[in-house]
């Protein structure tokens, strides 16, 4: 899958992670991944509804 990032929010339109989070994901510890995963649903609100 290829990420498409919303310029205004800086979040991927598919997974709601930032480019930095995506880049570090494979090296990130499980605790950090879980923290991010818990935040993802609320991040959708930061993206213009027209783009979702």
C-alpha cells in the first residue's frame, strides 16, 4: 500500500499515522506502537471530511 498524506494535517489518509511514525514503525517498541494505535481513531477528525 502507498500512503497519501494530507498536507494540512500531516496524516496518512489511510492509516492516520504521520510520515515520521510510518518511517520509524519497524524500529519502534511495542509500547510506542500501542500508544499510537490508541490515538489513531481520534486523528481522523483532523482530516478534512472531503478527503476521507
